[in-house]
C-alpha cells in the first residue's frame, strides 16, 4: 500500500505517515524515493499497539 493509502486506512495525514515511517515507528520499506507498506504487517503492528495500550504500555500513536 502507498503512503496515501495507509494514511486513509489509519485516518491520519500523509505527512504523519511519512514522519513515522522515516523515524522507523511504522513498519514499511522505502523503494527509491517512495514508501510502501504491507497491509498484513500494518495490521499486526496495530494489534501489538492495541495490546500494549490495554496493558497500559502505549505511548503516542
């Protein structure tokens, strides 16, 4: 999925996605000058974030 598609999926801006991807806070890969994200990997990442929040361990999304 592209950064725009991920932004829509997560209901955040594209700029937020780029910032988090560049910081290594969202799992993705940069191919040339474009970021790509695999939906199954993003879904697993979300599940881990939700579980951490339920345990009271979550930081900023």
